[in-house]
């Protein structure tokens, strides 16, 4: 064996030794890693339990916060609703009172077979006397007021209109053509004087 071959073999052996030592170090590293991973798995399971506990606590805290927030909003809404009647404008309350009175008049008039003007008169009399309208309707004065209003309505319904009836269909007199005006005048003369 020559010197060169010998040197080459030595180098090969050294390389193999290095590889073996590296493999051993790698094996020991893997063993350490395996032991670390086993420990980390145990730690992870401990961590996952802790993590689950933290998540559960966080969810409970969030639910509690949401409930508290809803309760607070409900209290605010309730306070606003309670405060509103105190803040109602007088104009609004007057309008509401008038609407309630008109509804009361309407139902009273309908239930007693009265016209709106008759109902208004009975309510005015009842307010003046300080009694309810049903009682006012039963009194002699209430009956007299009702008869007077009925008589006025009958006269108004049976009286002819004070405005003359128009014979010009839907057109007004100034919109008629000269021929239509002439014919309308002749019709008027016939009706007025009974001519041909």
C-alpha cells in the first residue's frame, strides 16, 4: 500500500468517524427532542386545559357584559318613556284632548242617531251644565235644543238653493261660443216667459 492510498484511507476513516459522531449527536439530539416533545405534549395538554378554562371564563365574562349592557339599555329606555309624559308639549296634549273629544262625539252621535250638528249642540249644553251628554240628552232643555236643531236642519234641507241653476252644462258663460250663448238665451226666455 502506498502512502497516498494510506492517506486516503485515513481521510475516509476520519470522514466516517465524523459521520458517525454526527449521527450520534443527531441521535442524542433526536432523543432530547423526543423527550422535549413528550414534555411539550404534556405541557400542551396542560396548556390546552388552561386555554379551555381561559376561553370559558372569557365567554362567561362576555355573556355577563352583554346581559349588563342590555339591562342598562332597557333601564335607559324605561327612563325615557317615563320622562316623556312630563315633557309633552301643551299643544300636543291639547290636540290629543280634541281628538279624544271628537271621537267621543262621533260614537255618542252614532249610538243615539244624531247628526254632527245635533251632537255638537248637546255636547255644548252638557259642558255648560257640567253633566255628561247622555244625561243632558234626557233633560227637557236638552230635548228642546235637539228639536230646535232638527227643525233648522229640516228647513235647510227643504229650502231651494239661492243660486240659480246653470243651464250651460260644464262650461261657464264666458267660455261659450256666440251660437251657444244665443241658444242658452233663447232657452232662458222660453222658461221664463213660456214662449215658443
